[in-house]
C-alpha cells in the first residue's frame, strides 16, 4: 500500500491548503496540450451523493463495454483510489511518473510567470487524472467535483452532461451561508447548451439552478420532477425501488445500503437516459445491473457481524440524518459510536443525529492537523458528557469500541471520511482495489 509520503510533491502541496480558481490549472493543462479535451466527460457536483452517483455511472458505462475513467475525492485508504481506469487504480509507478512531469512543468510555468504561487494538492491530482485518462484513451471520464463547482479545478471541462445531486449546508466558509449561495457555486458547472440533470428538491436551491440553466440555454432535467417519480416498496427480501420516467419504469435494488441510494440511483438512471438520447448506446437491463452492482466503500459499509461495524463518512448534517434513518431501520438498537471530524464542520448539527443513537461515544481524531481534538468535541457537546470516552488516535478508539461492544453491540464509525478510511484500513487490511 502506498501512502501520501510516497509522493513528496503531493505531500508538500498539502501545506498550501485550498485555493479556489481556475487560472493555474488552465495554464498547466494548456502546457500539456489540454488533455481534458480528448474524451467525453460527465461532470458531477452536489453536497452529498456525488461520489455514489459517479461510482454508479462508472459501473453502468463499464458494463456496456466502454473504457471508463473515474476521478473522485477524497480517498479512503490511499491516494491512488482517486484515479481509476476500467475499475483499476492508477499504478504507483504511473502516478509517480505523472507527478514528476507535472512538477517539472509547474517549475517552468512559474519561471515564465504563468502560474501564481504553488499548485494545490487538488490541482495536481486533477491534472494527473486528466493526463492519465488521455494516455489510457478512455471512452468516457466521470469526474466528481471536489468542492463547490464554479471555481473547482475540475470545472475546465465541457461535459456531455452536468449533474447536481443534492444541495445542503457544507463548506459555508467557501461557498456561502445560504442554500441559494451554495447552489449558485455548484451551478457554476452548468455550461451553455449542455443538459443539466438535477436531483435537488429544495425550492431555494432549485430556483438558482433553474435560473442558471435558463441563462445558459441548458436543458434542465429534474430527477424528481412532475413527470418523474421514485417510490419504494417493502418486499419479503427487502426494499425495492420503482423509478418512473417520461419513457420507462425501472425496478431495482441498489447494492449500496440506505434509502438515499435509491435517490442516487435515480440520478444515475436519469443521466443514462440523457446520454442515450444524445447517441450513446445504452440498454435498460445493463443500467439496472449497474446500480445493483456498484461498489463504493465507506458509505454505510458494513464489515463483519460479531459485532457488525458500520462505516460512513457523514461529514455534514444532511449525511448524519441519512445515517440516523438507516440505523433505525437496519438495527433499531443502540450503538457504540466512534466519532471524529474536521474542526471546520458543524459538529453540533452532525452530533444531533448521531449521538442519540449511541450508549457509549468514543471521540477521536483522524491523522490530520485540521481534525478536531476529542477534548474539543467534548467541550462543545457537554450534554453527552456521561457517554464519552476520549482517545487521541483512531486505532485506540476502534479498539476501545470493539471492547465495549463485547462482540454483541453494533459499532458505528461515523464523521470524517478520513476517520472512516483509517478505520477501514484497520478492519480490512488494504489490497489494491479493483471494482
């Protein structure tokens, strides 16, 4: 397994933090001959669900025989997860070669005054993904927006379809304090006359997206509009979703757990219909097979049974609400909770949905400087003081939770995806993943 320390250029870039804007990445991509223009793209933004939708779309198109590229963030265990072709992670040697070339070009561009400051971690990886997909001659690339949309490094593409999954509160310090402002940033991926598939239901956010589509002359396809309806039925073997569109009805059971994955599947199905209408040869059977066979770790992922350990990177309030609903349906009994998040998150709002699920709460800190310390979390939530255990690192937190469980009480590991990644590495020793 390779860690970030295997890539000194990336490790150094982490020190520069987040910078929103497209000037630097446009200059770098131009230096490489604009590799992102060499293949069709589906571009996916949204507060929650965008990673799952990307994974479903990648699976759908791969099942149809297309050579797929997939770019997502963040990673769970190792950075190579972010860049995949045909379900396989970019090789370690290949990534090192890409990074060396990007570093060389960055130095040249700085000397010429064409790049201001240093490239960010995300800009470097986005450039590496675009180059790799071009080298591998993918038929289609599915790109997940890192944050927001308008100034995200991925927003240099002109896609076949722009996708906005959901809008809720997250990253307010960068995207704005209202749903309307957040929607405006995410709607920045909408391009002139390019269809936009939208799973957003919140009226305030939807108005902004509708206005942007009208201004850009972009057809807006609402996943949950008047002529499209998603319902769920309880059968002896579990939940079954029915998604009725203008032209067809899809019956499916998503492989990913949680009722919200039915909604994510409806988004992916709608994208497949739009792509089919534009000439891509897709059939209903394989579209359904795609959403029923997608793998996407760390999202309500259940590992083991004695006790069951559930992993979920619910790093905002909307995600925590989803976990709350899932837990009550799937387990309906108290958990041992392992919890850790970044300092900038709305910890009180996330805790409102997670902490009542637990009899014991183990507060911990993922291995990042910007992670909140266990004592800091405890101080912000004194009403749960009698339930707390404080552990400074994830291995000791997970070990304590499993001890408290006694092999009987289910364990929920929730909060930051970095927490989930560390826990997953401990619970399921890493192998290079093939989807």
